[in-house]
């Protein structure tokens, strides 16, 4: 009977140590996550998206101005000359 009690006590002790170790590991992981100051926040992402939209709009406006004033008029003249069968 004494042997059975010692065996049960050892088993309970091992299980309690396993639960304690798991709890300590979980607490350390939570602490590391809470104190970590790396990563990307919402404000950083919003600013990056805003910068990308503004730069894209400026690029499109510049390309539209370039094509509208220099490329398209000469392109239409060349097409008309190419399909001019009268002369």
C-alpha cells in the first residue's frame, strides 16, 4: 500500500510539474509578445498606402499630360498618313 501511495504521489508530482512548466512557457510567450516593439502598426500601413496612392496619381497625371500633348497628336497624324489612299 505504501508503494502504491508513493507511486501515486510521484505521478501527481510529475503532472503538476508538467502543468507548471506549460504555464511558465505560456507566460513567457505572452510577456514576449506584449513587450515586443517590432512589427508594423496600423498607422504605418495607412501612411504607406496613402503615399502609394499619391505617387500613383502624380505618375498617372504626368503620363496623361505627356500622352495628351505630345504623343497622341503625332500619333493621329501618322495614322492618317498611313491610311491616306488618295495620294
